[in-house]
C-alpha cells in the first residue's frame, strides 16, 4: 500500500486560508464606512423618536424644543440631530431651529426659544408698541411700565432637559436595548459568513476574504 501526499497543494490551500483570513479583516475595515453610515441614519431616527416619547411623558422637561402646545409631535420639533463618520466611529451633533408659532398673549414668536430655555438664559421683557407690559401671574393680570427679567423662562426642569434626554439615550437605551433589539449586536458577534465561505477562501485566498468581510459588515444594519 502506497500513500501519495501532495504537499504543494496542501501548502497552497493553507496559504490561501491565511490570506483569506487577512483579506476578511481588510474587507471588514473597508466596510466600516457604509456600516457606520447606515447605523447613523437609523440611530438618528430612533433617537428622535426616543426624545418625542420622553417629551410626551414629561412635557415640563422638553416642551421648549417643540412649537407651542405641540410637545412631543415630530412635526413640531425645534431640534435636529445629525451625524458624521470617521475612523474612530460615529459622532452625533444636535442643533436648534427657530420657533414659528406664537404663544397666547404674544404677537411674535419667542426668538431662539429652544436654545435659551435649554441653557437657562435669562430674558429681559420690555414693551415695544406700548408703555405698559401686561401679563398674567398666579391667575391675576399684572400691569407694569418697568422691564421684567425672567431668570429661567422655561422652568428649572426644562433647563438642560434636552441634553439629559440624549445622555439617557446613549448611556442606557442605545447600549442596553437598541443594539440588541435591532439585531446589530448579535449580527456582529456571530460572523457565520466567514465559516460558510471558508471552502471558497481556501481556493481563492485574499480576494474572497475581502469581498466576504466587506459585504458582511456593510450589511450589519438594523434588522440584520
């Protein structure tokens, strides 16, 4: 009995498997950008829904980032959230819009309403078209010729409310719930596609690894 061992073929296949593995990692690196972009789009939308839900539950904290009397309504948002991608991951940025609605008793919109209330900036109110200010306080009408300074126009709970809500999203909801329920975490923890394509990688080497790694991570979106 004689056994013939093809060492050249074995060596080639082993080299291809190694190159397939390195190619897979290179493909993952190349696929990070489309993956992060997809994750960013979905995260921004979920984040806005999270803020809206919290606003409906606790309007005292978040009323200022919506048009008057429409707290929690997606169509009345006075805030926006955007994202950028880089080699280190995702970065999110929030900004405020100008209010266009008018509160009862006023004639013009509250300029910079969301930013002023969020940051607890005091507001000086003085008459523009008449000599007297008229406003309601504790159920009674008050008339005065003097300017009125409101130290915290949105209330103490509203100051910093938007920032606290975003912190809550990232500290708890994003890491503990969103990544799990969306399927992203499980998908990234189990690169089964690597094993499924190992036979092809043994034959084709690095080029197969790059394509498999790229497609795998680029498709790691919400609901993957």
